[in-house]
C-alpha cells in the first residue's frame, strides 16, 4: 500500500475508502506522497522506526538508502528514560548502526535548556537515571531539599512515589520558590500489542493538581525548544526537511508550526480514525502505512525495492 495525500482524503472520500489499497507500481488514484527526496529527514523513534524490540517494516532499508544518498538523518524522541548513547546502542542491536550524534532526545534538550537559561539553579528531577546523569555531567546542582529547590523537573519516572510528590509540593507550594517544568508532554509511551505505560504528563498532572501551579516549560515535542535544537544539528532550512512520527500532537504539530513538511506513520499511536477526526489545518502532509513510503514510489524500482 502506498502513502496517501491527506488533501485528497479531505476532498470528499470517506475515511475507509480514501485509504486506497495499492499493489504494484500503478497509481493510487490520488497524489502520492512525497513526490521528491528531501535534504534532511527527522524521525521519531518509538512507534516510527521501532516498536518494542523490533524494527518496524521498511525502516532499515529506508535509513540505509538515505545515508547512501548523502541525506541528513536525525532521530529524536521525547522519551527521557534513555540517553543518546543508549538509543544508539539499541539501534545497533536492532541492526541499524547509528552514532549518538544523530540522536536527540529530551535528556539533551532539558540539559541544554537549563545550561542556557538557569545555569545556577538547583533542580529536583522527578526522573530516571539518564536525565540525572546528564545533569550531573553538565555540573547542574540537584537537591531533594525543598527549601533550596529552584526548579522541579517532571519527567517520565517509573519510580515516582509519594515521597517525590511531597518534595515537589513543598518546593512549589509551601516554600513558593520553585517553578515546574517538564521534559515532555506525552500521556503514555506506546508498547507492542496496543498497550502502553503512563508517561511524563501523568507526573505533571499530579504535581499541578496538588500545588495549583501550572507547568511553565516543556523542552520536548512539540515545543520550539526541541525544534530549534533539531535545526541546529541538521544545519538546513525547515522547508528542506521532512519530519516523520506516529503522534499528531507532538512531532507533527511541531513540524506544522515550523512550516516543515510532515508525515504521520500509522505504526504507532495514530490511527485512520484519528486522521478522519482532524480539521484540514491540523493534518500532516502525508499519511504512511510504513516509514519507507517516504521514498517516492517511482524510485522503488531504481532502488530494487519490492512490496513486503
């Protein structure tokens, strides 16, 4: 099945009928997406390149071909439970060797944001070890003493408990000195088989509920902080890149705000039903059943690719 142009979907076809089936190299009846190669490719990881401990269909051949063609490739993730080196190790184990320099996640963006904006702050990270290690390596002071905490970082933390909530509450509500920020706004992390696990938004909600204070900064998708960091790494204009992911409200929203072409892949969170419920201005440029459909269909024969 080929990629569908979502503008064609909106032109009057029903949700099911508009997701046109295709086999071979013929036309799908609509404008196929995309119709050209880009200079830069930004990929979400979870639900886009892999799910659980398996690469998703077409991911490996796509990345290898883009690298062969000299295209700029960057992987990004809102998941702060790993650092870039850990992501690089995982991709290598899955058969896709990748340098850590090509991976950006919210461990990196949070550390960079603090160094740029609050280098002298004392922080309390409600997080797992990768973020704590990054903050420590950067020389950022951490504390569990509410009387000296300037910033509470709410993150994806599978060790979250009442003790941590109490520290955050005291720092923000009782001492009235700390601000609340987060690594990412995700409600849950998708797992294979349609399951998932509560993500950072659950931690943010708990702290907001008891303190009555709102989270002031998000350094993950779709915030411009993440986007600015990506563009610095790629060194290209936003219009010369395409951003791909499985969530409409994170990477796709961020791409649309920047004027970057965007493609949602239906291998993670987003479904055809989700697309049907969105207004035209909130839809990505393209919807893909698998990530290798980012390559124009007329190049598949040249590359020796076949439908899998």
